[in-house]
C-alpha cells in the first residue's frame, strides 16, 4: 500500500520502512541511487540499516521514533544495547538518530518549571553511558532552537521547490534558494523576540556567525 504513494511523492527514490513491526509504520528510510542500503533489523521504534557510499566504508544507521510511553521506551533502550553488542558496533561507525522522545537533563526541557531528574531521564542517561561509544550532543537552548528552525525551513523550502519543478516546471537557482532560506530563518528568529528577547538575540547572533 505504501509503494504507490512513495513512487508518486518520491519518484526515483528507494525506501525501507518498519511497517512489518508497526502497522502505522513510524519510520521510513529513503535514499537515492548513489547509496547502497542493506536492511539489518527493525522494531516498533527503530529501523537499522547499513549504508555504503562510493569510496567510503559502510556505516550502520539506526533510525529512531520512540514511543510516547516510558515503559515502551525502556524496551528501546535495551534494544539499542543488544544491537550494539550483537553487531559489534562499538568497533564500527554507527549513527543513531531520530526522535527519542526523552531528555537526559531538566535543562533540556522547554519548560523552566522542570527542574528535577525523573526516572525516565535517568534510564535514558544510563543507556547512553552503557553505549559509551555514542556521543550525545547536548547543546544550549538557543543552539537547539536555531537548529530546529533551520531544519524546518530547509525541509519546507526543498519540498516547495520540488513541487514547483515537478508540477509547474519552475526552477530557482541554488543562490536564490539560499537567500530565501537566510531571510526565512532570520524572520523566524526575530518573531521570537516578543516572547524571549535574550534567546531571539542569541539565535540571530549564531545565525550570522
């Protein structure tokens, strides 16, 4: 059922999903022809693949979409530890990325009222310590907000450009796209000034670096 949709929305792309483990298919992994992708394993909350690019060694990628339920996320943490052990990923390049639905410290929460460690935070942090090969990127709040805004703007811009080229035969130059991206990110950061002037100012300064 997914094939007709993917072939229409992403023509000439290949994909894998975790529909066999979850009826809703939380994860879809896409790639173009230059990449060679080998399926490794899947579950309701993860999809692991081995990706090889020309003239590069293979890298194992585990895509994550963690559950909203803390008890189910514990299963995911155990699964990551088992995957690392079974595939000897402490000896190989391994990227674990996606939506973990969990933070490791109260300072990472969007609400200033969260000031104490919870059991869920401790479980996640303990998992990262056991997976000591992995590096958990903890960034200051302005950095994280800016990264999120930039990512959203890039996805939206690429999607609209893709539709414009596909359906209206209208093409924009790379420089034009970059200019639009720059202005959009600046505006999004400026719009936060009324809510949080300090964060907005920090984000704008980071963007101009």
